C-alpha cells in the first residue's frame, strides 16, 4: 500500500473516531434586534410562561413555550430558569452588550384549564406568524379573562366529586346524600377561608375536620339505632372527603418535573403536596380524637373499602372526572374528553386486577392508558394533556386506604401491634399514589413522540393536497 493511501486510510479512521475542531463553529450568529424589541419579545414570552405555570402547566411545557415564542421573533439562545414560584429569562445579544434579564414571580398556582387551553392556542398562533403587537394584545385579553365558572358552581362541583366516589364504592342512596352534604359543608368552609386568605394548609385541616365530624355524627346516630343512619357506613363519607381534599394536588406535575430534570420545581411541588396531605391527616385525626373524647367512636373497617361493580365504577369515575374538570375551569370539550379517559383508566385498572396484578401496579396501568391516549386526543382536539390526564386518574386516588390507616392509628393506643395494622394501609396508599404518578408520567412520555409523528404526517398530507 502506497504512503498516500495509508495516509488517507489513517485520516478516514481518525475522522470516524475523533471530531475535527476546525469544523465546529466557535460563535453563534444572532439577529440584529434593538434592545426595546428584545424587551418586548422577552416580556411577552415570560408573561405567557408565567400564566401557563400559574394555571397548571409543567415546568417543561413552560420552558418550551418561552423559548418557542422567543425563537419565532428572532431571539435564539434564550436561557430560561423555572423554579417553584419564579421564572427567569435572559438573552445576550453579543459580547459588547449587557444581557437582558427579566423575572416574574408566580404568586399563586390555581388550575384554570380553559385559560391554559387559550394560552397554548396563542403559542400556536405565534408560531404560525402572528405579529408581535397583535400577540401582545391577544395575551392581554387572555390574561384578563375571568375564571369560567362562578364560585357557587365550583363549590357544588367539589361536592359532586364525593358523590362519584360514593357511587364508585357502590354506596347506598342515604350514604351518597350524607357524603354530598359533608363535602358541601367542607367546600363552603374552604371557600370562606380562601376569601380570608388563610393558608391552604389550614384550609385542608378545616375541610377534613368538617367531613370527619359529620361522618362521626352519622356513625353515632346509627349506633343509637336511629333510622336511616343505622345502615350508614361513615368510612365511605370520610374516604370520599379524602379524595376531594387530595384531588387538587399536583402529583403528576411533580413527578413530571422530576423526570424532566427540574429538581427544584419538583422538590417545591412535592413539599407542597406533602404539606397539603399532612393537613388532611391532621384534620381527620383531630376530628376522630375529638369524637373519642366526647364518647363517640367509629368502627375500624375489617378491610379496605372495595370498588363496586364495573357499572358502578364507570358511572362513579365519569362523575368524578366531570367534577374535577369543572372546578379546574375546563370547558365543555375538556369535560367530555376527561369523562371518556376516566372510563379508559378504570377499565385498564380492572383488566390489570383480572391479571392478578398488585393494586398499586394496576392503578399505574390505568393511569398509563389514560395519559397515553389522552396526549394523542389532546393533539387532535387542541386541549391541554395535563387537564384531561389529571381528571382521569382522580377516581383511582386511594381515599379508603388512607382513612383506614389513620383510623387504625387512633384505635391503636400506641401499641406496636396496632401501629403495624395501621401502617399497612398507609403504605398501600403511598404505593398507589406513586403508581398513579409514574403511570401518568410514563404515558405522557410514550405518547409525545407518537403525537409528533402524527403531526408530521398530517402536515405532509396537507402539503400533498395543496
């Protein structure tokens, strides 16, 4: 082999193994944009991201929306930092200029899925060529849009959720009625505390306490032989209330942020979730202990409350999903999609149970199916995937397991045997919660590439038709 061929072969091998620094661009070209325009673009992108984050979007979706809006208007290389309660964006036009950095504080996170849907539609319009000034005006209109439903409708929807849980557990009509009344009292209590700007931790305590007191009173009337309370199962009332108290927690959002690498945001959401759950636990324990002091007690169920027949489960899950969508401010389309996905989640759960899969894993399977199909439907119907997924998995929240564990702790009197009996349901409840979060997050990640593929195919077909 000639020296020239040897050199070519050696060069080819080197290129296959090592990169060539001379082929890498050492600088990044930025468009020439005036400082005033840069501030306008960053301000619009940041405000859109802040509004999305405040109404329930994940940190990844917020980051993607901000960078997407900035890129459309000519700003590439924008840096975005999302924490639990603040968003920072920074853009550096060049080495000779100061970087432009803006920050917005997210003061209160309250789900509003109708507004989230409009914000996502605005991002799509911007991508398709909406003028900067027109986009700023459109955002101002969206930002000033009030919540879709009046406070009374939200309160009734929250109470309606517990009716769905009672039907899910195949409760009798009197238990369903008492469950609705207890939840309505708790919802009015929490709404009043919210107007007084009481922290949500104490609001959770108050709501759980009200539900426990009503359930204990019904149990006492039943023990006295007063009809129709003699056939009441107070554990269903409290279990339904627990699902109501925990229905607004961002379990899926926290898990999704952790998987996406937003550790600080995920940590903040997990801590917030923990504090809200502790509030529910304290409210129930205070109610049970107060009842014990005045001479009333609630019998510990022999086992965790089972679901009813498949018909009961489907009807109950649809009512729960509709109620969750309502008090999260969803429109008619999101409500219908959420109801359909809740059926898919409950059917997936039952199929997994039939295959002798553990209850926690079965809950994960149901959440996986609902979130996977939900993200595909979300693309076709232009609805936020987080909105329909959250509403669909609430029926699987382990309210009865949490209550049985807490009631066992009260009845244990500090004995080791009693504590072990109470810990088992709580561990099961925790594993079900982890399964729901993992299944929902996995479904979103598996469905995202397929959604993008379907979108590309649809665009290609549209070009062919033109």
